[in-house]
């Protein structure tokens, strides 16, 4: 039986954060650097630029990810999904489902299922619920909070969780212990090879 994989899209398969930071810099009229995230949690990072995380930054991210022009030219990390039993999950809104599927087809050779959770205040919870219901063999994400929520709720340890380490999620890794059930990986390919 083939390994069943569900993977997050943004910052696992596609280089979204660098593009978002560039866009945010233009929106704020201030130069924002990805390196600003290295020593900050998200609240500290956004507050540095006068943004309250609970409202304005979520709105900014939603605005960025809702504009097809921002999504069409995002750069891939180089993962190929064509020979895998894989589904993709994303918090992107339903209005960009077409451009998202086109991007995956073009950049990752992916023709499979794309689950759109339509970014809102329940975004993380929707993703973790879907993963728990689906019980894939491997789930890959760059969001430590989602993985920690799944880990807490999955007492049977049915799904191997892989956290793709990115510069901006280093602070959020604290308190997540490496074990066979949840591990940090450099990227999608490493996550898949560990689970096979």
C-alpha cells in the first residue's frame, strides 16, 4: 500500500513568505526583512511595524493570498508530487482555487486533491481537524502550532508529523520535542523519505 501524504502548500511547496514580506514592505512603505522574523514571534514581528497580529496582519495576509496576481508567480521549492499518493491542504480562499491548482500542476506536476480551508479565524483548527479525520501516514507543514494541536489530539499517533523548518518559524519550535512521531525536516523531500 502506498504511503498517504497530506502536505501544506505555502512555505512547504511554494516560497510564499518571501513574496509576502516583499508585498508587505510595499504596503507599509517600510522595508521589512525576513531576518526580522528570526528573533521574533509573530506578535513581536508585526507589532514592530505597528500591526496588531489579531486583526491587521491577518487581513494583510488574507489580502495577499486572495489576489491571483500575487500567487501566479510564486517560486517553488522544487518538490514533485506526480508519483506520490498526496493531497495538498491550504488556508487560501476559495476564490483562488483555480490559480492554486494551476500553479501546482505547472510547478509540482500535481493533479490531485487540493483542500481549501478558506483562511479565517478557524484556519488552524480546520486544518488539524481535517488531518485527524483523514489520518494520512504523513502530514507536512511549516506551522508548529498546527502540528502541536494534532499531536495533542492524536493519542494513537496514527500520523507522522513533519515540521518543515523555515527561518521565520524558529521561535515557534521551542517546546516541540523531536521524537519519531514529530520531527523537524529541511523540506518536503526529506519529510517524504523519512516516512517511507
